C-alpha cells in the first residue's frame, strides 16, 4: 500500500495510548513493549510478493527484510513465524524452497522459527512475524537525530527498480544478482556496530524509499537534513533504467507523497533544468525507490563518524556517509 493511502487509513483509526501512541506518532520500525524494568519485547511483521524468480532467494530476502525492523531498533531477534500465501498451481516444491530460504536466514540470525500460517491465494506472498528482545537502554528509535549528526546508509539503493526491470523482462536475474545478495544480507552486523558506537537515531530503508524513511526520522526528531546526491550509493545500472522510465508505481507514489509533504523543501536537483538537470534527475528519483530489505540509516554524532565507519568495515558491513542533519525547518530535505 502506498504512503498516501496508508496515511488516509491510519487517520481513521482510534487514537492509541501509552507506548503504542508513540509508535503511531513517530512511525518507528517496530512495536516496543516493556515487560519489566530490564526487558522489552520488539515486534514486527512484513511480507510481500516475489522480487526475484528463484524461490530460495525470495524466501531469504523476505526473511532478512522482516528481521531488519528488529535490528533497526537495536534488538535481538528471538522468534519468527512464517506468513504464506500460495497459489496451488505453483506446487509445493517451490514453496518448500521459499520456506527453506526463510528458515536458514532466521537460523543465521540466531532466532528460532516457531511455525506460522498459510492460505491459498492467486499471487505468492511470503514474510515473517518477528519478536525480538532488548534492554530499554539498547532501544534505538528513529527520533533523536541532532543537528550536526552525519547520516550513514549501509546498503545501496535501487533494488525496486531492478525488480521492476526483471518483471518486465528488461534485465535477467543475473543482472540483479549482486543486489539480491545484498538484500538477503542481514543487518545484524550494522545493528551491533551502531550499538557499540552509539548513534542518536536509526531506521531501516524499506517500502517508502530513502526520502520517505528519512522524512519520518526528521519529523520524529524535529530536525532537517541535507543529502549529497553524488554520495548516495546506487546499484549498477539503476540510474540508466530510471532514465528509461523503468520503475514501478510504488516509486511514483513515494515521490508524490514526499514532495507535497515537505512543502517544496525537497529542492535543488529536482528543479534543475537543462542537461545538468537531466543527468541529476535519476539520482533524485532513486531516493523514492521502494527498497526491499534495505540498509540501516543512522544519525551518528560527527565525532563518532570515523569510529562507526571503521567498525562497520571491521564487522564486514558497508557504510556510506550521504549527508548531515540540520536544524530548522523540521522535516525539510535539501539536495546538494
């Protein structure tokens, strides 16, 4: 569901109370429920249709995507439950491969697979409901970013564009193999690193794209941001595909939601004209690309930036510094 439609639905729901009111207000990645003074449950759910043809890879990516919300909150995955919608005509062998991909990714995370639920459907869908645990002091919210913080992203953008190109037979599965492998990589190492170093805020980049999830972080923190377009990491071939208008409706929905929401503050390249504007337009558009199992976006104090990047490299993770947090106006994003 696109962000505009989702927001319209949420506005019709009753007002929550307590910690859940904060969740709805700040749009954090997972629900945090205090159990006692030293333990919180962190819960999330996510599922989607295939973005690759290989069933095992689809299962692994879907599992990594669902686990990511728990990692973004600084928690440790504890249990996971399968969510399956499957057309009978696809057979059980392919479904078994999907479930095996999900199972092995959950096992890699250190969590336990605890059953699940399945239904018949016209289109295959797979994901997980995940429960994690953390001490209250370990929880990292998407609010808390401060002016002067550096913005660090741990995975490249563009897998949504590549998946659309694959679906339309513009590219083959080998052309998005690197992106699929990155999507199937757990955010565990990046999450452990951010807890070691200490960041002010974190979110994972998923269906609303980098601009959408950054906007939620900025709103929750009451700050703005500057992004350096040339420093935003993008998978090979994605900008060329965008220039050929090869992308899904989800990208357009995200763009339409973000531009009015920021009141024109998403400026710079979007209004650039001529040849320079044409060259920069795909880099603007990729900011709205819906990501599946994207990276973590962290706001880290500038004095800790070098430490964070070094720890990410030591842990076998990646990290790109893509911009900085600014002061007012809250929620604004300026492109450089």
